[in-house]
């Protein structure tokens, strides 16, 4: 498939080891960040049937998700800080 992919954060929530194919349409930044933390494996279609997902990627994915939670609260605090500085 030339484009597609699935959001891997659902698997990360449950520490499920995750493999993803070559197409990461709409998730390229997320997948890159997860790969940097060894939280996901990119594989080819051929590897899908010959390579089991590494168990450690599931736990790494859960840690990745936990480390990146709270974006709304962080942005809210930043906006309030900037607003106070300008008043």
C-alpha cells in the first residue's frame, strides 16, 4: 500500500510490542520519535512472517507514551505564563 499506517499509540498504551510497515503516512514524525527510543520496529512485508516483535519495544513504547503525555497542560501553562508576562 503506497500510504496508510495505523496510530501505534494504542499499542503503546498497553505495552504491546509493535511492528510497522514501510508506509507511515501521517505518522512519520511519531514513528521517527518512537524508533529513536526503540519503542517500535519498522519491517518489510517479508519480515512480517519471519520476525517476531521484540518484547522490549512494548515496554519502551509505554515509557515513550508516558514521557510525552500532558501536552495540553504544558501548553496551557506556557500560554498563561506568556499572558501574565504581557499584562
